[in-house]
């Protein structure tokens, strides 16, 4: 009979491992999420798992980006009940039962959201890595203040970083979406 270096047979080792796996699976928490208008039930290992990981890895909504993971850059911004939120530090448990909107839920290539259309018109992206956060933050701003001023746009976007230095075009796009003259 095969015996491993610790003196265990395969049957004995399996008996030690599988009950633990079954117990772990039995206690994994599940949450009901409302993402882009559709109900999703997800199971995670840890109720503190960031919403970002659930959106990207479980629901395959990869428009939302991982930048810093520390709520410092804005690349992971989604809307929670219409307000911008950093999904990299938001535990999935705290998003349960709330309306989550990702950039996939805004518009489509054929029918972009007005803010997406303004970003396209102003060519407000270079590498595009920050674009999700910029667009979602702008959508949140304009939902609250449809005719936001340039100063209000600057304040709203102050925490969103763009490594490519596209800020002027981004502000022009937000002003276009707000129905104002470009900055
Ligand atoms: S990845 Fe969330 S703020 Fe940077
Ligand atoms: S366009 Fe590259 S980080 Fe903003």
C-alpha cells in the first residue's frame, strides 16, 4: 500500500482534506446583487471581498478597472444607487441589495450614453485605462447636477488620476455633456 512521507495513506489524507473543503463551501456567504438592472446571486469566500473582484472575475464586467486597489485613483469607479463609489475597497456585502451600475450598463457602441458620446466626440482618452472611472464619475456628477460648471467638474474628478495627462480633453467632454461650451 502506498504511504506518503508523512506515513499517511491516500484514503486517510483524503478523509482529512475533503470534510474541510465541504465545510468551507457550506459556510461561503452568498449575496443578491442588482447589477445593471439584473439580479445576480454570487457566492464568495469572504464577505469582505471587494466588489471590484466580483464584478471583474465572477460577472466578467471588465470595463471596471483595477488601478491602485486603495481608493486613490478612481479607475474602479461604479455607481451605487446612482452615486460614484470606489469598488476596489467596497466589500461586496455592502453592495448587496443596492443598484450597481457599471460602464457596461450605461450605453452600447450603437447607442452610447450622452457622457460616453461626449468622450468620443472630444477624443478624451489616450491609453483609456482611466476612462471608466472618468465616465462613471461624470455620469454621477451630471445626474446630480445636469448643468455642472467647469469648477464642479474639476472638483468631482479631482480624485480620478490620468497617467496620460488627458485632463483637458476629459473636462471638455464633461462640459459638452453638461450642455456648456467646452472648457
Ligand atoms: S483601483 Fe480603486 S481607486 Fe484605484
Ligand atoms: S488616458 Fe491613459 S490613464 Fe487616462
